[in-house]
C-alpha cells in the first residue's frame, strides 16, 4: 500500500513538473525555436559525454566493491550499471543503488551493511564535491581552494577514525589510502564530466553564460539528486536551479532550455543503454529473476 502511494505521488509530481515546463515553453515560444536550432553535432557530443560518465560509473562501482572486498567482472559490472540506469530513472528515491544492493546480496553474498557503507562513502564525496562546485562558482577562488583542500585532506583521518567506531566496526571494508583516494578521483571525474555537459547545454541556451556560473549551476544540479522524489529528479532539479538563481545568476528561461536539452539527450542515451542490455542479454546473464 505504501509503495503504491509513493509511486502515485511520484507520478503526480512528475506529471505536474512536465506540465509546468510545457506551459512555460508554450508561453515563451521563442525558446521552442531556440531548442529547434540545437545542432546534431551538439547532441552527439552530449551523448558521447554521457557514455563517458557511464564508464566512470562502472569504475565507481568497481572501487566501491573493491572497498567491500567483493569485486565483480567487467562485463557483469557494465551490465549491472546499464540495468540499474533504467531502474534509477523510472523509480524515484535512488532505486538503482537499491537494486544493485539486492542483486549483490543474492548473487555475490555481499552484506547489505557493507554495500550501504561503501555507497554512503561515495555519496558523501559526491555531496561534498558538489558543495565545492557551488562555492567555486559563487565565491573567490582561494576560498574554494581552501575548502576543497580541507574537505579532501580531512577525509582520510576521518575515515581512519570511523573505522574503529562501532558504526563501521561491524562492516568489512578495505578503507586504505589507495582505495579512498581512487574513490575521490573517480567521483571528481564524474562531476567534471557533468559540469562539461551542463556548460555545453547552458552555452546553447545563452552564449554569454560564464564558466563560473556553470560551475555553481552544476553543483546545485548535482545536489538536487539527493531529493530525487520523481523519476530522474524531473522538476526537482529544475526547481532547485530556479530557486538558487542568486548563486549562479542564470535566468529561468536559460535553465528551462538547458534542462529540456539535457532530458532529451539523456533519453537518447537510455535508448543506447537499452540496446546494450538487449544485445548482450543482460537479464539472462545477470540472472535478474533469481536475484530479485
């Protein structure tokens, strides 16, 4: 009953967000004309960047599982990430990571608490780096550099301290310097690629948008994913970006155009992921029915 209610609320919120965006575009028809002029080359470039992000997500899961002492093969990692992309997009509340946790428990005997602890470490890094991006786009460079150095520098002794606490003592995690450092590196790579995507989309909406504005915009867009109450955070991300205009100084019209481009390109990317899943028989190879 609660699950059905949650899905109903999510569907209602998604339809409401789509309706508001469509109404906005209909009232500002010049934006529709602007969207129609997006070149095929830009679309292909954005799809290629999303494919690169997918590759980074494969690396991230690999590092997390290395931390959990439960590595998997490259093909299994790719297929698991591709399959969970759809679940994460269409099911609100981070359904993809939850699916991976269930799969790894059933197929690899990975304890939930270990997987959750490793995943939370990644999300903590993702959130902290996103905040650094917001600072980088809205504060003097030296403040951002100082904050970033403090965040990354303190993470290593903090992780070592937490390893001896009762919260993590029950988990079996390989939190050595190399693994923590690798997780920082691949997470930063993901955010940098996302920034490049957002900057290209914003530049198509308004060629006068500066790099520092796009950096702040990127950080805020990333933070919106933590409250993904709708599939793909549709409407949530746009609301975050509109309400935070004082930080990035990007107009609502430019935000709408950039996000419509992003959503459209991401659907193309999902289509390519679906082709990968079907062509490689992901459901059979992952034994999804047995893992559910």
